């Protein structure tokens, strides 16, 4: 399942800081993408996803009571950059995800997912994406490929 994503304004601010630190300190600073979060937000009119907004600082599900969100680590093997301006992050929800399976709040019991965020080591959301409805059923794996052009 492909998702449309945008770099957030928070990411752009961090890039500016990295560039400034690099120029001032001649040091190498790396932004690590370490977790992803999926949620039941990101769709005002289900099953159609909203257009992702770069001004978001967190998932809609995290700021809206009654929506479920779920966090998981990203392995380095799940992040790729083609060197030509495309970053792809594969967010894999395994067949069994305690805390997610059967815990849907908006459209329970199985969560209906419409949004994902990619977060750095400081917990700042770097990428926000929305996608067509994905229902996470226990026993089924879901892979959400977030593609961002820079």
C-alpha cells in the first residue's frame, strides 16, 4: 500500500538547524528516523484520506480523543533513498501487534488506519502521510510504503 507523504515544517526547521550547525562547527550531524506511528486519524470523510499537511506536528489520532495510534521502531533496512530525490520508508505492521490488533477506537474492534508519521530520535515528526483505509486485522501483516520527494 503506497502512501502520499510530505516533509513537515518541523523537519524543514531541523534541516535549517543542521545546516547552521554544520557551517558553524564543521561537524557531521545526522537526522535519524527511528520510529513510525500509525493512527485512525487522517480522514475527515472515511474511507477517503485527507491531503497530508506539512504543518502537522503529530498524528491527528494523537490529538483527538477516541482515536487509536500505535508506535513501532523502524529498522534501517526499511528506509531507502534513491539518491535522486525520493525517500521511501516501509512501515511494517506484523501479523500480531499487541496494543493494535482488536483495539480500534474510532471504528472498532479492528483499527481503520488512514495516517502515519515518521519520527526522529527526539520524537519530532519528520514526515506525515495519509493513505487509503487499511484495516488491521489480527493475523494479517500490513506494509505501508511512504514515499516522499525532496
